C-alpha cells in the first residue's frame, strides 16, 4: 500500500488496519511455532528428508510477509502521527 492510499483513508480506517496488523502478528507467531514444531517432530520421528524441511518454506513465506507488514505498520503509524500533529 502506498502512502497515497494511506492519505485517502480516514483516521478510523487507519486505526483498524493497524489493529489488524497487530493481531496478525500473533497469528504469524503461532504459525511459525507450529511449523517449527512440525519440523522437530518429523525429524525425531522420521529422520531428515525433504519433507522434514518443507514446512520451513512456509515459515520463510510467513516471516517475509511479517516484514512487509512491519513496514506497513510503520507507515500507518507515521500517517496517524502526522495527522495528529497537524491538528
């Protein structure tokens, strides 16, 4: 989302998006923990193979998305701060 789109949103919509991002962090952390648990269990139960490390690909995608969300979160917070300072 570009900063142009953020400027078009109301302050209430920005706060809602910020809340969604913050709750998404909890879900992302749970999924990362789950996939690491699956890898650990698979390694203990079946040894090491391609399918042991396959969940780590999913973990990589989750972490990459979380980094993008962190950038978006900072942009939203800056936009909210700039609106509050302008008032």
